C-alpha cells in the first residue's frame, strides 16, 4: 500500500464524524457513555461517581470517597465544550478548581490534560463494555510519572 493511501486513510479516520462531532470537533454527546452511576469498593473504602447525561453541551459529575462512615474526599465536575475542545472543570473539596482540556476523544475513551497543574496533569476515562469504566489520573510528581487507576462498575442510581 502506498504512503499516500495510508496517509489518506489516517486523515479520513481522524476527521470522520465518529471520531468527532459533525463539525470535526468533539462534543459532550460523544462521551455520553460516561453517564450513569459508577462505584468502586475495596474493604471499607467506597468511591462513588455519578454523571448526568449530556444536555445542552454539558455533563455534570460528582464523586465522593468514604471509608466506613467517614467522608474522605468529594469533587464536582462540569464537562463542557469550549473552542473546539471538551473541558473537564473539576472542583475538588478543599482545593482550587482546575480545568483540563481534551487532547484525545473517541467513542470509548477521552483524555484531558493540563500540563501546568501540579498533579494530576491528565485525567482519562475509558469505557470497558456497557457496565465498566476505567478512570485514571496521571502526571509527573517528584520527577517521575505517577498514576492511579479507578476501575468502576455500573450500579443503579438511587
């Protein structure tokens, strides 16, 4: 196969409507697979994450981490479209808000990045079937790439 054909195929794949919105830019609807209620538990530790479905170019998310009956962390997130990218605007408890812009969006994964943020610099979500979601935060800390995975299972919203 010629280099031209390979280059043409790659270009078409990147600009295909399935890879981005109708105007060639990602849309919140494209990551609608994140909508719903998700949970990860290990012993007494429970992490819950809930995302509203896309509407009017916006998804809202919340999460909380509890150990037994004690609240450890919580966060509110707005996911919206701005200037041809998706923005993940996080407001964690007791921390300054931070925005991360999409650098890769598909129908099964999205990566947000903010190189100027202390940690993490990247927030990643991957769909794994209809009932599983993998969230990951990663970035440089102490001169080394660090990361944490959060494998969630779908649970009924209550």
